[in-house]
């Protein structure tokens, strides 16, 4: 059985840093994120037994989204002071593992993962995305799953519906309605997670929502969609 495992390294780093108490080397260098990333990599390999794998990384120079929308991620400050020296150590750790990695100028790890899944999934029996990023749920299907290594949770189509209230193929439309506060992307005013899920359950697609906008009786939702 051919199984491709793709690690979302940035997701690993920040989750490990905030989940694990401060740890330091004898000379005072912080290493809690390094320790967490190492454990997640080893744990995933031991539990999932991939035949193929690679690590997807963000590029330091930002992405094409910053050119499209200048406020993209403008709400994010600098990384925590104790995390900064750990980036180089994590890079060294990945090199020691001798895992293939991919970083592309102008693109984020999400873009690399989505492209790889789309291009290569027909060459594998199973594709696993090691991440907790809801944006990546759009790629989930019967062959592609997302693994939350910190919670030991596997997401297939059923789990996406249970968590998000919509199916994987509706995730893009769902996020278009609710926005993404973590990336500083506004959604439709007056529409929250439950409202977006309800609209897409009834009308299936965002395009169909707008085609049936005259049937929507909730004034707050209607105002958000028409203004």
C-alpha cells in the first residue's frame, strides 16, 4: 500500500510552541517548540507508517496573497521572542531526519500541500495531511485524510461535516462567508459559522446562495449578502 504523508511544518511549530511549557538547554536556549516538533514527527512516522513523505514549509518572503490583499495577516505581530531562535534549530532537526522538504517563493505551505494532493493523489492508495489547518479540509475525500497529530484525530469527510457543519467540497464557500480572523480576512457581515453552514446545507454552493438571495428571510443575513 502506497501512502503519502505531508507535514505542515509551520502548523507543527506554532502548535508545539504554545502547547508545551517553556523548556531550555543548560545554556538557556528555548527548545519547547523543537521538542514538540520532534515528538510529532516521530509519533506520526510510528503511527502512520508512510511509504512516502515530505515536509511543506512557508516561505519567509510572504505569499502572492499579500499582493492581492494588503491587509492579509496584517493582524499578526512578530513571533514570540522565545520562538525565534528555535526556527533554525527546527530546520537543523528536519535536516537530521533527512526528510525531503519543499519551500517555494511566493507561496505558503498550504499552497504546496494542496498542489501536491491534487497532482499526486491518484498515484497513492492514501494521502495524509498532518495539520490542523481548516483551510486544508477542502482537499479531504475518501482517499485524502487530515491528521491532527496532537489530538490523535483523523479527519475524513464525515469528521469534517461533524466539525464544520459542511462537506469538504463546501469549505471554500464556507470560508468565503465566514472569513478567517486568524488571517485578517473579513467574512460577510452578519453571517457566522452556524449561519454559513445553514445556508450551504440548504443551497449547496455560494453561487446558488446568491442566485436564491430573494428567498432568504433573515434580514441580517440578507443585508450582509446584498450590501
